[in-house]
C-alpha cells in the first residue's frame, strides 16, 4: 500500500520528466542549449540578436527623453547592490563558520551573463 508521500513523489517525478521534455522542445525551437550553467545560442540566433542591438548613438537619438533621463537612476542601483554583496560575503565568511553553517556558493544563485546577450547595447 503506497502512502500519500509516495504518491506525491511519483507525481513530482512525472512532472519533472514533463518539464525536461518541454525544456528540450523549447531549446530546439529557440536554437539554444544549456551546458555547464551557461546558455549557448545557435549561430543564426546570434546573428539575429546582433541585428536587434542598436549602437549607442542611434539608441540615444531614437529613444524617448524620459527613458534617457532615467538611465543614470537605474545604473545608480549598482552601488547599493555591490555594497550589499560585499556585506553578505563578509557575513558569510565570518559568521557561518562560527555557527557551523555550510557556506553558500555564490555562483549557484547569481549569474552574470550580460556579455553573452548580443541583443543588448552598452546601456
């Protein structure tokens, strides 16, 4: 006789299999693959992405004034985020060993992949 937990685990396994199938279909549809925590686009997609990117001068000319004026405020967020990252890293380095908590790998939760997205401009 299977317990409710076993039934739920079987449902989870079936959903995981269904999710993997859907992800594989999506990878084929959008011409990309994920390998070692990084997305690799097909050559045709990279060319298409580069076509979407605007040069900085063209972006400034074509964009609405309100968007241009808001750019410095968006980029100002980098300073508090960097300070928070430093604070959390120091906290983890100092306090986690004291309390016997295993350290968390930052790369498991934060991904910097902007340089691989060819459709983005410098802004």
